[in-house]
């Protein structure tokens, strides 16, 4: 029997009990995701203000997300070869430069719509490897910090939700006061700070460093290592089910956040300030849900909690938004939705890491990221054209109806009950056979 990942680390790991790397990654995630929230609000609002077209806002979302999928499809082995620390730093620096170029070119009077699409495509190309590089370190960092995996997953997701809440709350106000261009400049600065935290916080951590290959590098070896991640997912029914479910919902969520909610805020609510308020309330609920679940997770079975929370996250927001032109009902609904959503990610993260051995995590996480994001680029594009074709009300109900059927999968298919188990499944044994 051979190891599934023929690498050896270059650097000795820090001593057990060292919480600094874990804290550095949490802080970098908070700052980076704050910037992502600013971009997620600033770019659609910038497009809507400058063009007035929901379809063009959807097209920018498509150009942003398609490279995310492409980089996730082939990036897993490269993360191990280059090093998770280097990949994370490079990702933040390139994304920051691309986002910062948008307002600078606009101020210079030379920014065209297609240049904006190209710059957003660059951010998408480097986004997935950076996010994966940080995420796969979570179990190792939590173990060295002496924090249980479920609680560390709750903290990690809670920090991300907190960042989204801060970015959305501040972003909505800043867009209204300073304009979308200034918000994007601020976003570029957040990426630079995140890169610095990773550079210093992960220095000397073995799992974050480049790894020396035992066998010579070649396209054939790279394809074999890349295929191991996908074979592992296909050979693990629960992971495959998670990928298929998320495949559908990510595209619909992209349509909601990039098109439906911004257009609803512009046309029927109070503009960017209300948009920021709604996003902030959702993130506040998600932060509260993630932290609360991290405390009480051991008292409840995962599958029933996930099933109920997933149903709450789905169709209700679309129905409320479709039938109201005031902010209060939707604000209440998005807060409740956030509470439910905050429970989902810690469960999924714990299941993922309990079922995937450390040496395969970069490739498996890249494979799952690629799988679940395959439809995402089309979400904003399709919903943008749907809104222009049939109107916002009909589009809201149509997208919400599709989302409802996706949320029924944990109820219908028994494989989801395996969430209550732990440990690597048969995919591990398959990947380690000679």
C-alpha cells in the first residue's frame, strides 16, 4: 500500500498548542471576505449605475465566476506543489490589484465594459486557489491550537460571516456616501492586508509550505494526482450528494445576490443603503447561528439540523421579496435565513474534513469547489436575462421555486443521514490501493 500523496514537507511544524497560525488565518479570512463583500456590492451597483442593465450586471457576474470554476478544476495539485501559503498570498495580491484597477481606470476615463469584465475575470481566476489554500489548513491549525474540529469550523465560518456583515453594512453606507469607485479602492487595500497576515502568520508551518515531489513532475503525474481528487468524491456518496446539491443552489444564490436583490433594492426599496442593511442582517444572523452551533453541536444529530436549516434558507426569502416593497419584512426574513445558514457551513466543513485524509485535502477540496461552482457562473447571467425578459416579480418566484426543489434533497435521499457518522469513508480506501 502506498500513500495517496507522494510528498514530504520541507519545514518542521510548530509545536502543539501554538494558536498563532490559526489566528492569522482567521484574521486574514475576516479581512479578505470583508473585501469580497465590498466587491460583491460595489461591482453590481457600479454596473447598474453606469449601464442601467440587469443583464449586464449578470454578465459581469458570469465573467467573475467562470474563471473560479476553471481554476478550481485544475488547481488542486498546483496548490500542494507551489505551497498553500504562497498560493494564498499571491491570490490576495492579484485580486487586490485587479479590483483596484477598476476605479483607477474609471477615474482616468478609459474603463470600458469589457475591461471591467476582464478585470473581474482575473479576480475569479485567482479567488478559488486562495480560498482553497486557506481552507484546507483549518483541521491542521485547529488540531495544533487544541480546538475541536466542529468548534473551529464554527469559528471559521463565524469569522467569515462577521466579515460579510461588516463589509455589507459598511459597504452600503460607503456606496451611498462615497460612490462605488471609492469602495472598490478600499477593497483593494483589504486584500493587501490579508496577504501580509498570511505571509507572517503561516511562516514555518509545514503544511503551508511547498512540498518536494518524490516522483518527477510531468503532465501525466499531474493528471493522475488531479484525478485522485475527483475519484475520491465520486467514490464517497455523501460527498457526491453534497456536491450535487450545492451545484444547484450556488447558481441560484449567485442570481439572488448579483441580480435579484440589487435590482429589488434599486427599484422597490431604498437603494444601496437598504441593500447593505439586508446583507448585514443576513450576515449577523449567520454569525450568530455559526457561533451558537459551535457551542451546542455535540448535543444534536447533524442530519435533522441540516435538513431543517436548509429548508429555511431556500424559498422563503424569494417569496417575501416578491410580495413586499418595504424593507422590514425582508429584513426579518433575511435575519432568520442567516441564523439557519450559519448552521449549514460548520456541518458541511466538519463532514468534509472527517471524510477526507489530510494528504488529499487540497485536491479533494479543489474538486468539490469546481463541482459545486460549475453552474454558478450561469446563475447571475441567466437570472439577469430572466429579469429583463419577464420582470422582477416572476423571476423571484421562478428562482425560488427551483431552489425549493433543491432543498428537498436531504429529505428525500437517505445518503444524507451519513452526516451523523464520522471518519473517512470508502473513498479513502479506494484512493490508497496500489
